C-alpha cells in the first residue's frame, strides 16, 4: 500500500502530468468554407450558439493552460449542420488541431484561442 501511495505522489509531481487550466468566457474559432475558399474568424461566448453558413457552432467550454505553463487553448465544441443534425461534439486544441478535427466535406474548423 505504501508503494502505491508513493507512486501516486511521484506521478502527480512530474511536470506536464497534472496541468491547471483557466476558464475563459469567449472562444475564437477559424472556420473555412472549402468550396468558396473563404476563411473567417468568429468569436463565440461560452454557452452561446452562432450560425456560420450551414453550420450551428456551440461552445460549451473554453480553457487556457495556466499562464506559467506552455500556452495552449482547449474548447469543447458542438457543431450541427442545417437539416443533418450534430456532426461534431468533442474537445479541440489549438496546439494539436489534427487530434480532434471536424471532418466534413465542406468545412474545416480550428481552435484559435480563448479570451
């Protein structure tokens, strides 16, 4: 039992294992219409839904890493398409845009930052 507790304490003390986040009120996303070649940045307050062409984009949470850590932004984003329903519901990271991308034939959506 003592070894397990010591291992857990050591694991929590390692840098980068336990990160602190700061909640932010606004997410800034970059949306691209692939057919038109149109790219636009949009600000979405947490809890609000914004329409961009055929998409409804809802931001549930926007978090920034602790100011003393390497800067990254995370947002929990839900995206629905008109007449098709929800097409995306997951976390997006600015530093790792390919980890959880919106995979859609007409649109790309990226996390830019939180304010």
